[in-house]
C-alpha cells in the first residue's frame, strides 16, 4: 500500500493501485463507457476512487467545468 493510501473502508485491508475493466451507464438517452479507470482495490475486491474528489473532477471535466485534455469529436 502506498504511504498515503488509507486501508479499505469496507474490510480494513491494504489497497493497491488497479484499474476497472469497464463500466457502462446511461442517463437521459446518453450512454457512456469507461475502460481502464484507475482505482484502489483491496484483496477482497472492494474498490474506491484514487482520490476522494476523483468523481467530481471527472464530471467537471466532462461537462466543461474544469481542465481536461482535448477530446476528439464523438462519432457514435
């Protein structure tokens, strides 16, 4: 576990960097798929974001409210 990573909140075991294979969601007719997102995972399989504000920062980037690397135009 990295010195700054707190133990898993569900089971108390150490966490290590990992990635989420794929997540898909849909809202208001918009479907999104995320692959390879970084997470912290424990030996029991519990996962959490790398930083507590990761989800908020991702949403801000996707809605144009925060800094983000340029995305190419969507084709689907």
